[in-house]
C-alpha cells in the first residue's frame, strides 16, 4: 500500500464518511487536545488513524541470509527479505513467521524469532519491525505466488543493485551481514523522515 503524500509531506485524508452513520467527517480539535482528528458531523464519533505496522525477517544459516525476489509491485523483480503487514489478531512474531512461510515455504516458530530492528517512518505513518531467525541448515524452499524465487545469499554473492527498498532503511542489509560476521546482535531503533523513504514493503 503506497500512501498518498501532499505537497507538505503529510498523508492525504482517505476516509471521507463516518463508518457508523455515513455522515461526512471533518477535522476537529477536541477540548484538552492539540491534535486535530477526523470527527463525524452527525454522530460526533472520532475516527482514529494509527500507523500501519509491517514486519520482516532475516532468516539465516551461517553467513547466508534468505531473500525473496518479488513477483508483484512495489519493487517487482527485486530482492527483499520476507515481509508484509501485521494482520488483526497477530503478534509481531506471528506475522513475521506467517509472511516468511507464505513467501518462501519456510516454517518458523514465532517464539524463536529475535528482535533485530525497529524503523519508524512518521511521514508515511508506518512502523517496520525486523526479526532474525537462525537455522541449523539451509532448507528446501517453496516460493509463494507473490515471489518469483527465494534463496539464501552470502554478502559477497548478493546482487545489491537488485535489492528493493534500498532507500527505505539506510545501511540495510549490510548492517545485518556485519552482525553476522561479528556474531554480535544488538536490537536497534531508528527513525527515517521526509524524502528518505518512499516505498513500503507490503
């Protein structure tokens, strides 16, 4: 899902009518708050808008990391780790395991996933949560319908010029390969603003 951006860089309003009574919505600032929220002119219900949460997973065996070659837009034909939106009723780990299974056929235990990085992109109203999963051996893979192929790459073999979302998270996946080489992983949180990012991983 690509969010539309206004000239000022903020998200354009996509919700026009109340989901309860059908009356138009308008921005209002209620007493005690400083933020304007979409409010129904009929029933006065507030329609809260919250960031979308996406996950990705670096599954790896020794020095090789799993990537998928995307069969759909955005970034069709490019390589990326298994990733996608968190569904209702899922934990972050469950979502990352599901996306990995759907895109590559690799079944991961959600409880085995370890937090790697959190990326906040306020101007797109999106939050990305990355996990890692170490494998004892390289498994057979069965790419899903959204993936052309899936395979494990070492840093020296990975076609970096064909990676998706290179300007989404600066320094990735080099940062992950660096952790692999040292064996030291430290969970990190970063924020990307403005024109630094323009694609999503869904």
